[in-house]
């Protein structure tokens, strides 16, 4: 899809007017355009439809690789063989929020530690929203039962995320040295990325599949994180299925914590609760996709996909009525999401859904915030003035209109 507005400004305005007039008189009948904004947004969304054949092919490759590679990891490391439980498929592709081709996959390697529920405790850190600590109540007894495990992954009875992350990376690297490539994969390139060990599968045709392997610890936590909104707890329940992720805590613009405490902090992740919140509710997922698409068009890298998803999740907490989110109100909800996002950016703060004390936008600077806010406000004015401007803000040609006008 290319830009329709590529000529000088006066020609640009005339072309826009001509297309709009032709569209209204020739292809858009009144009955079909009872809600033109929704019609335009649906057309824009159709342009990001994923390749079904590529989805099938890449999923088959992924399934085959995971099954064989994880077996190789088990052969290389007895601790991994002891702890590994299953893969958990997460990320935008599996939550139907992807706006680009299906060539990136997030896989949680679920590790089941060999302790009874009474042997350990997982507690939220009171100063650090969205982080928790895993602590053995009797580390001496655990060390007698599993000496190698305690030495490798624990310190002073605490499960240390950095130890787990580095250990998984080493197991992956050892397995890669002896793993036999299977067609259509011709090369594998590993790299480190945050809490993940990233593996690039190079296909014979030059295409690449990116896989992020992240070690995770499953648990159930009470939804009593510091700063949690009562509406969130009422909506999602008193207990939450949780994954502990070895994502390092950054004290930049957040609560200061000493180094010892930081080394023990695991990021809490609630994919089940989030999936439940956005599942099967009208235009929720299309609105999130539109936010991501607009972000990419404007190269706002600071606005991570999860932040944009959070904006819409807060809207759902405020109003999850299915009538409110009906498909024929997509334009209204999208504009509302833009207004919410503009407000968050202006304040340089998007509160984390499970703890409002955690600011997802803590790293944005005032100049960048001002620029993005101004741009968002301008876009909002444009589409409120004329929904046909949806095409302009997404830099998209209205293909079906042109086809019908020929």
C-alpha cells in the first residue's frame, strides 16, 4: 500500500476531493456507508491481513523445530530436563494482534521447580510494582535434596532471575552446537535480547523466523499488587495465573532499590488475565491493531505494542459493555483510544494495568512526549473533521474505491 498524497499540496487537496466525490457518487451507496469511518478503517485493516500460507508453513516449521530442539536441550542439561514442563505460546501472533507477517514468535519455556507449595513463597515487592521475589522457606533442606539446582539458580534461598536467564542461554547454545538442521532451515543464528535467547531460523529461500525463548516460572498470585486498581481486581478475580519473567528491573525514573533486592526481582506477567479481558469483544482487537499500525507509520518506537494494548485494556476496565464495543462503533472507539493515548503521552505516563504505580512510559522524554502529543492531537482533529482522513493518517490508498471508480 502506498501513499495517495504524493504531489504538491494544491494538487494533493484536489486529488483528495476528486477521489472522495467519485467514491461517494459511484462506489459508496448510502446504505453501504451508514458509517463511513468504519468502512474506511475496515479497508485499512484488510491491507494488513496475514498470509495464510505463510502462517501454516511457519507454524509447521516452528512446531518441528521446538519439538526437536527442546529434546536436544534436555540431552545437554540434566537440570533443564528436570525442570522443563512445556512451551507456552504468547505474543501478538497468538493473541491475534499481529500487524506484520508471521515470522516472529514468543515462546515461554515453562519451568516447574520441584518444590511443594508449602516449601516456598512468592511475594510482591512493596516498593516495586509488578515485580515479585521467589524465596525458599527452608533452603538448607532444599539444598540437600537438589544441591546442583540450588547452587546453579539460587542465592541465599532466593531464585535469581539473572542466573536463570544465563543458564537457559548456555543450555540453548550447547544444544545448538550439536543440533541437526532440518529442511527448510539452513542456518541458525542465536543472540541475546532482554530476558530471551533469540534464535533466528534462516530458511533456504532467505526468509527468517525469529523465535524468542524466555524461561518462565508459573505460579498463582493474589491480585494484591501494590497500587492495583480495585476495578481491575473486581474484573479479573482475586487470584491470577502468573508467569515470573527474568526481565531486569530498571530504577530509571522508578522507585530506587538496592542492588541486592534488584537481583531478586522477577517481572510478573499475566497473559491469561489479559487474554480473558480482551477476548471476543467486538472491535477491541482491531482498535489495538490500528494503534500499532499508526505507531509504525509515525515511527514512535517509544510506544511499545504492550503500551498500546494497555491503553485499550484500561478502556475495557472503564467500560466492557459489548454494545459499546460493537464493530459498527470501531471509528468511535479508535478515536477515543487516540484521545486516551494523547492524554497519557502528555502526562508522560501509561499506568500498568496490574499496578498503577508502575509507569510504562517512564523512559519517554519531555520533548518526545510533546512532539507525539501534538501529532496525535492533529490526527484526531483531522479524522473528526472528516473520516475520509483515516486514509491520510495511515498513508494508505483507498484501493476498493479506486477499483470501483474505474
